[in-house]
C-alpha cells in the first residue's frame, strides 16, 4: 500500500510539472493520474489531516468562501490544504492533496478546506469524512449536467442524512439550504439582517417559491437577491431560522465594503476589499465557520480584510488608470448580481461578455434568457457591449431582445481583439464577464495588459 501511495503521489507531481512546462494550468491532472494508479490515494492522504476536513459546497460562492476560510485558519497559525483554484471534482480535490504531499505520500497539515462540486459531494464526503460542511446557496446551474435543481439538492441531502454527526454551517436566507438542518444535529446559521427594501432591482430569478417540506407557497417579507430573503411557509410554518451570525446591510465606499457582524450578542466591524452582496454572504459563511472552529473573532475579521480574490471572483485591475473588473458568470442568479455591479458604477462603462458552451460551461445556454438583461435598457446610453466566445453571437441576440440598441453591441470572435476593444473603449470602467472555460484565457490576456493588479487607490466609478 505504501509503495502504491508513493508511486501515485510521484506520478501526480510529475504530471503537474509537465503541465506547467506546457503552459497549462493542469489543476486536476495530478489527481487524474494519481487516482488512475491508486484509487485509494485520496482516502490515504486525507487520513493524515490532523484536525479535520471542511467542505464548502453549493452553487455560487464556493471558491471565495473556501479560500476565505483557508486564509482565516492560516492566520490563526494552522497549516491548511486548500484547492484554491476551484478544481472541485474529486480529481481536483485529490490534486490538492498530491501537491501538498511529499514524495513519500506524507501530509503535514491541521485542516483541509475543500471546495466541492455539488454532484461530487457524495463521493468526496465518503472519502474525506468531513468534520464540517458549509452550504452557500442553491441555484439552477448547468441543466444539461445536473438536471433539475431538486436533483442537485438531493445529492447533498441524502449524504448528510447518512452522516448526522457532521456539523453544518448553512445560509439561513436560502430556504433550499436551510431545509438541510433537519438532517443533522449540529447546525449554525448565517444571514443578512432584514432591510426595509422589498425586492432587489429587476425581475430577478427566484428558485424557491414553494416550501421544500409541504409544497405550500413561501411568503417573503423582503429579498436580498434571488430567493435569498425573509420567508415563511403558509402551510407548515417552515420559516427562515434566526441566524447565529448576522450582518447588517453593507456600506460601500470606493472599492471597500463595510458591515457590522453580530454573534452571541457581540458585534464586530468587518471590512472587505471587494463588493457585492454575494461576497458579504461568502464572508459571513467564512466568519461563522471560524466561530464554530474557535478562531479569535478579531483574527477572523482581520483575515477577511486582507482577502485576495481568486481568479475571476470580482478581481480588480487597472488599465491606464481605468478600473477593470473580471467576474465569472455561470447561472442566472450569479449573472444578475454581476449586472448589479454595472449599476454601482456612476459613469460610463464598456462591458465584455464571453459565453462558451464547452463541457465545463454546460452545453445548454438557454439559461441566458432567465438573466434579467432587460434592466440594461435603462442605462443603454452609459454602457457599450462587446460579445465574444463560442456563443458570442447568441449573447448579442439576447442583449438586443432585452432592449439594448444594436449600435451599442459589437460581436468580436477573436478573444484578444475583443479584450483590446473593451479596454480601449470610451467608458470610464471596463467590466469582463466570462463563463468558466472563457475565464482563464481572458484572465491570462488581461494580466499581460494591466498596469496594476489592485484597486486600493482607484476612484469610485
């Protein structure tokens, strides 16, 4: 067994090295190779983690939340393994351990913080025996791969029911997530404090209109975005649980978001070097996890304040003094929140949208018609759009039907040319939105052009 473990680990490391020499990311390749040689390699490596495994799953926010937790634990003095780049299938999870192991297959770490794809959750959980599971939210995503949303949720629900000893950190504001508390004994909730505003901007896509237990309608007294808000079932009484950790609505100043977080009758100020209500949710999930693990609150808050976004998670750059943003888009709920970034800008902007339909993106792009692009018609004089990617033409058609004037839409098939067209546009800011397989080449090309990779001193746009 030891010989097979060493051989699989060595082969995985060689594969990673060869991938880098060929200019490829190869984030999952070491795991593919190691598992082929020794299917039990992941379980063997995980068994050496001293304190425990933390899994982060859900539709949106997995990468950001898991990276925030990993940074928090490292700030507290723990050694951590983390699949930071977002390779979240079992091959990507295995690759993270292979990279961390020495040539003898030995791991020296206190925690493993793993982002895990929803469909892969049962298999990864079986091999890693997680101590704690964080669930962020549930939205429709890649229908041709997962099928209906209920199918995705059932993957996680069944696995948790088989492991009631697991501790859970759940989003109280998402009824699809909050329902999971019935299947385990130890649950902590996080959420945003109710606000006076009703629904957010636009006719946003909502996945939870009915109670997951009795099927009656859910009544909302307020929304934060999509189906996340303050809800109660009209039939059985299922309702938003009181969060153990709750944040007041955030105040945005320049490129910084501030919020006051309450837990156990205590309050602490949290400053995030990013924007978006979804990032506030991610930070709350990470902070709650820190409290469950006994991390000092000041250490937890400080680590969130120094968080560096992963690739395409609202990354900020500067190009000749112009603010540039890069964000991953993969489903209606996430895309709608990215559109809100456009409204946060006070001036004009150039918007790049790259849509691919490769395996990792999902071949079915009909979800674009569930995105609330119609809100863009109200700011059509401030924004110009460049559409690219394998399905760039279809994206342009969607914008046209949303009411964006054709003169404001340009289709540029060549990715490099499309990026240059956007960067050199007349707008005061540039926004790059890309599906998964378009994200990495876009980020690579952007980094060759930007003059800085931070926005601390950028003007508010």
